[in-house]
C-alpha cells in the first residue's frame, strides 16, 4: 500500500498551479492557485494563533508550541522577504 504525505494529498486535491501558456489550461491553474493561496493563508493564520495564544503560557508544552510557531513564521517571512525584493 502506497502512503501519501499531506502535501501529496493536497496537491492531488487542488491540482497544478503552474501556468503553461494555454488560456484554457491556465484558467484552471489560476483557480487552483487561488485555492492553494486561500489554504496557505488559513494555515498561516492558525500558526499565528498558536503563537499568539500560547507565547505567555505557564505550561512548558504550550510555550514550546508557541516557539515552534514563531520560528516557523519568522523563517518563512525572512526567506520570502529576501526573495521578493
């Protein structure tokens, strides 16, 4: 039995987002890109919520999750801040 990663499953559900220069195909790819962008925004919001709601927690496990969320957001922001200039 073949196992799939979360990425594989999402990619199969959304479809390709890369345009190919054919209007009919690219129209569908654009819709796929919007779906993927919406999903990404929701995932980022949830990661931010984990950070925001747990950064000052008295529980070590909650602070650990907040630190992971913070580090993930910082890494993504730093990388794409440089890439998009």
